[in-house]
C-alpha cells in the first residue's frame, strides 16, 4: 500500500507502556520515512520520549482534567490524519481520541477493548491471546500493511545525563540498581527482603544503589529499605530525572524491582532485569527482551488466590492481593542474582 501522509499515535501513559510504543515508532519510520508522525503523550511521559527525532508531540496533562482534553483539541484543530492508532482503552483516552480527526481509527480487538473503546474506532488490530504488551502495541501497524519484525528503542540520552550518571556511578564496579516501589502498592516486595538481597550483593563486591522518584510513598519505601540494610547502599531516590535514570540504568549491570516503569526502561537500554512477579504475569508485562533473570510466582499466585492455574485465567489478569508478593522469598531472588552474575562473568 502507499505510505500514509500522516499518522497520529495515542498512548499517553504509563512510563512502561510508553516505552513499548517506541519500537512501533521505529518500525513506522523505517518503512515510511516521509510519513508525518504525531504522538499524543502524557506530560510526565513526554520527558522520557519527547526528543525522539522525527516525531511531533502533543502533550496531554491528565491532572488538568477537562482543560487537558481541551488543550489537545485546540492543538489539533483543523487537522486530519490518515490514521489514528488508538493504543489506550481507558475511558479518558477514548474521550481524548475524539479530538483526533482521522479517516482510519485503529484500536484493539474486541477481547481487549473496554470503556466504550469500540465506539471511537472503525478498525481493529488482529485478535491474539498470550501476547506481550509490546507485541500487542507493535501489531497496530498491521492494519496499515506493515509487520513489526525488529524491536529497537534508541531513546535519546543527553550528554549531561550520561555525565551525571557517571558521577554517581564512577568507574566500572559492577552495579545493581534497586527500584523497590511500583505505583501499584500491592506489587511491592517487603523492604527487609530487598535489604537482604542488597546486603548479599554488597558482600559479593557489587555496588548497590537505591533509585526511585520524588513521591512521598517512594521516599518512605526507600527509607524502610535503608533501615533494614546492614551495608549502606548509595541512595539516589528522588535525585534523578527520567533521562538521568535512563543513563543510570545504562551504566548498571542489573536492575532489581517489581513490575514498573524502570523495569521497561532498563530493558530498553539492554540492562538485565531481575523482575519480581507474582501480582502480574511476566510473559505479558515483564522485561520484553530477556526474562531469564526474573522470579516468576504468577502461577502460584493464581492457584492460591484464584483457585486455578495461570493457564486457566484470562490473559493479563492482575492478582494484586494483599500478601501476594510474599510468595517470592529471598533465596529465590538471590539465586537469580547469582545466575545473572555468572552470565555476566562477575560471579
């Protein structure tokens, strides 16, 4: 088919999911370098991807409520796109999509659609079960006649972010970054268990650093971890920006943490991820490139809390129940840390 003259992508959040959109952007740019791409993205998320070359960004500030919707409508007034890729099914995003005038409005298949998603689209991606989120997002190019066969990020990292990260993590000491807090509190592991693994890594000669955002909940989690540590780690909580975090992750050998944005950022720069999965399925939302270092207790959680194995519950089900992360013990995480260290030649 002929290349579209313009495509609008709508995926405003969250950090991990926005990271998953970048390979789709690369696929579209490689196939159709002359096609104008416009991406409606969240205010915070734009700080991570807003300097992707060849993409126009329109910011949606969800905290602004209706004013945020009106701002997007004003920014797109008088414009029409050949296609809209509506990659977010929440009601707010479905409403937001009405600000986009497009001949082709491509959305999710019926099984993955919700919140009146079907009313704002006129085409659907192929219906598939068992896909990773990144592959589902990548399939949005298929109704346009393309296939995502390569996954490439190359999210720009400014020189000043690299310089800052080098100042925090100087030299070549093997480093594990620990991002203990998810925005979903029931995905968080116990602080004392993080501390036990961090102490083990420190005893093996690794540099250990805590990372996290500036929110009160992330600060409280970091403080609880610090209190439980026998070997004081470097505490970088609240000190970075998204670009600085990306640079930190690129300098580290391993990231330890739950299913959250930093996991996918680490994966995008090729850093191994020791993901902690019980509340969510790593095959759907774990680190895309390599899940060998993850601890996966999702099936055990399904059996305990839902009474069925993971193969018998709907794909993508969240098992965010109190105590679910306690299914992951320290020994299992230490074992994956040691396996990753051996693979790196650092055991």
